[in-house]
């Protein structure tokens, strides 16, 4: 299991990678999968232009995300992708904790 803590403005976002699953949470540890997130249509269209006029844009974007995560060989590889992808949108990685070991600050 790998836990990443991001800062987005005044908001703290926790992302947990466990095997091939990704969980998102807030500072109160209210966790959800990508299925439970509110996706920004403009952001999805920026990432996947072919979904612009698709009525099932959200379901297809979620499925693509899940497939992308499954394609990585390890949690660490998936974490590098997530950090790189979220940094484009202003999320700043603050700390990482791997397999229950000490939290490592990233700054």
C-alpha cells in the first residue's frame, strides 16, 4: 500500500494505491474510488478530446483511468504517473508513505 498526500490550494487530498486500486480521500479520510469523484467535463475533454461529444464521457474516462493504473507494474510506477499528472493541474505532493513505513516528506 502506498499513501500520497497532496495540497491543492487550502485542500488536502489523500490518494491511496493498494494493488491495482486507487482511493481518493480528504483530510477526514472519507475515501472513495474514482467512481465516486465529481469529474470536470472540461478536464476530461482536455485529457481525452475524443470524448467531447460522447454522452458516456464520464464512464469512459473512468474506465480509461482504471486501465491505465492496471497497466503499471507496481504501485510505485503508478504513483509516479499520478504525481506527474496531478502536478499539471496544480496539485502539490507533500508526502508519501510506503507499506506502513515512516512518512517521507517530499519538499
